[in-house]
C-alpha cells in the first residue's frame, strides 16, 4: 500500500494542475497581504468608525493574526475549486488515459487503487490548507507583527495574543477536515465519468446549490440544511469565539466526517462494479 500511495503522490505532484493550484494559493495570499499593507488602515478605520466615539483603540490592531483570519475567511470560499480541479481528475483522468486498466493487469485490487488515490487526494487538500496557513501566518507576522485579535461579529471579540496560536491551530485543523470533505466529493464524481472537467463542475455546482439553499429562509430548506456539509465548513470561526461552542464544534466535526465516509464508500462501491473499458 505504501508503494501505491507513493506512486499516486508522485503522479499527482507531476501534474501541472497541481502546481497551478499551489501557485494560486501563493499569489492570492501575497495579493491580500499587499492590499492590507496598502489599504488596511483605512479599511479598519471604516469598520471601527462607529466604535471610535465610545472606545479608544491602542496597540497593533492590524497584525499578522488578524490578516491570517481575513485570508482564511476569504480563501476558503475559493480553495474548494482548486481542490476540485485536482481531485476531480484522480480517477477520471487516468481512466481515460488507460493507467487504471494497466494497474489492474498488474493484479492490484480495485480497493487498493481507490484507497491509495483517496489518501493522495486528501493529502493534497491538506497541503493546500497548510500552505495557506504557513504563508498567511509567516508573511503576516513578518510584515504586520503580532498582537491581540480584534474580531467584529454580532459580538466584538478581543482575543489575547498568547491564546491566538492555539486557536489558529484548531481553526486550520478544522479547515483541513472541511477541505477533505470537498476533496472526497470531487473524488466521488471523478469515479462517475472519464471527463476531467465534469467532476470539477459537478463539485462546484453542489457546493453553490447547497450554499444558496442554506441562505434561503424557507422552512423546508431549514430542515434540509442541517444535513448539508456546506453549512458546517465555515465553523472554524467558532474557535475565535469566547467561550467555545463545543457542542456545535463537535457536531460540525461529526457531520463533515460522516460526509467523507459516505462519499468514499459510494466511490468504492461504484468503482468496484465499474467496467474499465480503456
């Protein structure tokens, strides 16, 4: 199994689309940090204008931690497309090129092929999230320094500097689980077709469709959206609330994990019965 996983990782990281996604992460992070460096003070002033009459702000409000939070909030909307671009090609691309048929002639079981590809797929999605974390934290702290986090939601949260790194590690760990769910969905669609584009489109359609339904305040959809994985992917923000909403966090982890297991099980069931023609 180790050799199969190593082979899948080698094939994955020799594809141009894999490096396009990684390069996109680098470009977007640098662009956002440059924008915050240029206009961050003005934007923060506009955001806190209503509070400046009642409160006096001191210290480094725009710091590396806040910039990382903003980058994570913005990029996790777009990272699913990058993940779908790569994971949607894991099976479909090799089915059309004949690579999978060649592996089957070497007496490698279909279960081992799917498991190794799935591990490589989840590994790649994890690398994307970790790259985003390393770049945003590294460049953010180097340019803006450290400090307490000032987060405005329905409630204003001021998080002490010494507790931010732990919360960041929790948030990015949760994001890894959320992106693994997207990777599993794209991987599942990849097993249904030999087109490399179709799984990407289908994955994004599902995410957009679920997101729209979740935003509609309709009684039927309110019942259904409890089972939409998209309704839980952004709950990494719960780690920046005080106190932690542990019940909601645990529920989110359970729902996302259940979707990963379900998507993988469907993929394995279908692939074991798929007629590999090419």
